[in-house]
């Protein structure tokens, strides 16, 4: 009972609810009231400190859950807004291959019934992820940032911006330089009857 009383007091509540204060308290309630008035019971401060640590730990989980939910919402909103344009996005990414195939009078074919839906769907999913990455990182930063020192914040922020910039540059390089050359190589080295 004393433990329950300590929890009530540590939370800042009065040990006896207002509707039962008029009644004569029992012996444990009297003890609880004495603890409430004095707050000098041995171990009370330590117990209150541990309770605050537990509350702080649980609040971090709540913050993490909020960050994950917001990040998921951001991703799905961007994906849903891009989905009507999935065929155009697919055509944009298929252009380097189509251009190389047109040089040898070739064309793209679908080997599965669902491929005409799944391929644009997957590409749109990846494009939505790439577009939403800065917003997702900002949500993660809101969770992680307050726990870092100033130097760590500066280092991580500059490294994140620099790495995302390099990621975008590499995407452009792959699309403009690497894709056409790779596709040309595979088309040229293919046997004549394929």
C-alpha cells in the first residue's frame, strides 16, 4: 500500500480522492496522509526520481511513434499524389532504354500480365520515397536533434545535406550517362536472333 501511496504522491496527486475525504480514513490512509504532508519518508526522493525516468523513457517512445506516423503519412501523401502520373514517370525512366532499342528497330514488351501495372507502380513508389526523404529526415531530426551537442548537430546536419546532394547528383549521372551506355552495350552484344 505504501508503494501505491508513493506513486500517487510522486505524480503530484492528493492521496485521498475528493469524494472520500469526508469519510474517516483508515489506518493506511492516515499513513499515506502523513507521507503526503511530510514527504520525508526514506527512499521517497529516489522513488520519485525513478518514476520520472520511466515517464521520460515512455515519452521518448511516444515521440518516436509520432515521428514514424508523420513520416509514413508524408510518404503516402506524396505517393498518392504521384500515382495518377505513374505511366508518365515510367515513360521518363524507360526513355534511355527505348531510345537505344529504337536504333535497332526494337521495342519494350511485357512478359507478364501484371507487369504493365506493377512496373509503373514500383517506380512511382521509389520516386515517392526519394521525394519524401528530405521531409522524413527532417522528422527524424526533430526527434534526434534535441539530444545532441552543438558540434554534433552541425556535423550531422552538414553531412546529411551533403550526402543527399551527392545522392541526387548520382541519380542524374546514372540517368544521363550510365543508363544509355549500359543499354547500348547490352543491345550491341546481344545475339542477332534475339
